[in-house]
């Protein structure tokens, strides 16, 4: 296996695991730490995690494929997440998503996250971002934006460049 975890990250993961009565219980925290460091979770990272926690690789794969916060592919420098649940859909999130895709030259009809060829932007529909009263909402990396009109979306994109 060619996957290598830097010593500082391995020490951080060891510390995380030490807080749980069984290593398996730290699975999500270990995956978060790996994703924070590498940007996404590779099959090799899943194997490493399984070995480190003494569980089967399928158990790690199940977590990575079930939880939408884990990524198996790299994302752009700016990850635009548009809420698609009911309140945001009624508030115009589909139009917002379409507008962002058109501005960035992406296919608004494509399924899943899409990244611009230059690797700067990834646009993705996501489940609830927990601000139903200010729909539509989106996140750019960790920055939260409420009541996003097309004009506000243009300003957010301009601020990213």
C-alpha cells in the first residue's frame, strides 16, 4: 500500500482514537482528520483506516459512501454547496444552482459535484444546510450565505476570484 500518513497526522489520529472505548468508535473522526489533511478519502485511505482501527475495509467504505460530507474525489479551491431540500427548493435553489453552473461553464443537469476544468470551483447540490427560514442558502467552503439571489451569487463568485 503506497498510502502514507505523515507522523504528525498519525499522532493526531492516535490521540483521537484514545478518547473512545473501542477504536472502531473513532471511525468518523479518523475519516474527518484524513479528509481535512488530504482533501478527500481515497480507497487507500479507507484501507489504512480499517487497518488502524482493526476493522474490515467494507466497514469504512460503508461510512464514506453513506455520509455526504465525505468526498472520494478532490474538489475545487472553492466548494459551492447549494441546499436542495424543500424550503430551499421552494425559495429558488434550483434556479441558483442552474445560475452558478451557467456562470462557471458547468452542466446544470449533471448529477453530483462538478468541478471547473481549472480546478477553482466545485458546484454541488447538498441536503439541508439548516437555515430553512433564509432560503435559498449555500456555502462556499466554510462560509455560509443566506437568501442567495443571482445577484448575491455573482458577488460571492467575484469575491472568490
